[in-house]
């Protein structure tokens, strides 16, 4: 699986991306020089605790960051075209047609005063230029495609008549309405129970395969990315700590933060092990550390971890890690 992905060309390239929030004279660095790619037809998982910069990063790519935020530096290249400096109008044209996003809370993402079908119809008319009747028929087919039963009836119902899982399916239908090249799913299963989570992830994987889309799945839960992602980025404090193929991240993690995240996942294989929470909390954006941002919480940190920023070490053509101790004997094993 990994060799096939490596051979594919890049759909999205992000280079040295920096995004900050400004409050008067204060500057809060949310994304700190991130580099990554998304290949055509791959599912990339981006994981990290709340506040690690995952959502700000993808909103920077989409051009929907808040008014008090600004992209300070970096390049964003979509299918060979630079999009970081496009006008708001041009960025709007890309959203939906080329990049679509599923937001994390299906309970609030839909307008309660609009029927489910109307959300889709308006989108199809605006973006694909359809006539109203044609758009209504297409809306029914989209609801059918995402597994909503009796779509001819459901198209005329309001969001409150749908369960959380069904609302999420409506949001997925909206994201797919314009056949985007890249689908970004921001914590798409957070508000759903475990059974529904599994159904939504299975649906996303099925639709990705059928449409040969690229998908970026953002989550704080490594268990979620294990289900459908072929490659994983681990983020912390606005930076990528480690990246690699899914099997590399789960079976040969190199960064202490990655190992800590894995150790905090409940096991269901019958082995009784005590969960190990990560001590402390994520660093404040107002106080950027000179050294490794994870040093304060790392049980293995040495003196220079607090004063110097580590550089990336490569362990394969697909796995790299930003840690002074990575790869040194068994220090990170356990």
C-alpha cells in the first residue's frame, strides 16, 4: 500500500506555513513553519491534542481563518497552482469545487430553519449552476449516496428530524456535491457515539475509494486514523513532531509525543494495561519555547531539549521525526 502511495503525485503541497493571531501588540503563533504534502488518492491523518494547530492549519489552506489571524509566511500549492495569495473571491471559487470541508459539529453546522435538501439545492445552484428542479433531483441522489434511507422523503425534512449520525451524512453529501479533489474532515466523528463513528469512517473510506479523492482527516484520536488513514502527521504546538506511514507510526514510533499518544489509547485485545495520560498540558501560544515545544512534558528530555530546537531525522523515505533522542538505541522504546 505504501509503495503505491509513494508513486503518486502530490495534489497539495504546504511549505513553511506560518499563521498567527494578532491582539493589539500581542502575537500568538498557532502554526509554526509546517511542511507536508497530500498525494492524489491518499487518506492523510493529522493528529494531536486540542490546541496543537490542526484546525488553524487547514483553515489557512482554505482561506477561512478569523479576521484577527494572518498567514505570515509559506506556500500553499494545490494541483500545481499557488493559492496562498489569491483574492477572497478566487478562494471562494476553489472551496467546494476543488477543496471541500466537513466541520466537526453536525448538531450546529446545519441551519435549523432550512430543510436538509435546501442546504444541498442552494449549494448546487450556486456552485454548479443547476436549475432548481435538477438540483433537487441531484440532492436526493447525494443523500442516497451517503446512505440516508428514503432520501425522497428526507430531502424535505429539517435538521432536528435527523439523528447526529444522519446530520453528519448530510454534511458529507454537501462536501461531495461539487466533486472536490480534496476533502478535509475536521473531527467528523467527535460528537457521535462509537457505533456511529465507525459507520461514518467506513462511509468516508468508501466514498474516497469510489471517487479517488484525497482526504485529510483531522482528529485528536489516533484510534480514528488507524481505521482509514495510510499516512499520519503528528502535530504539537503548531509543529509537526513526526510523520510516517500508518504502520510506521503505530509499530515503530520515534517521537516521545507519538508514543505518549499511542500509550493513551485503550486496548481491546484483552491485554490489561493501565492507560498512561500525558502529564501537564499543551503550551500557551503566548509563550513560545526556545527548544522543543514538548520538552516540558517529556519524561526523556535532556538539557539541550529546553534550549535548542531539534531538526528532523529521517528513518525511511516516508518517516521523519523532530527529536534529539530519536533513533538512539532503546531510549524511546517501551
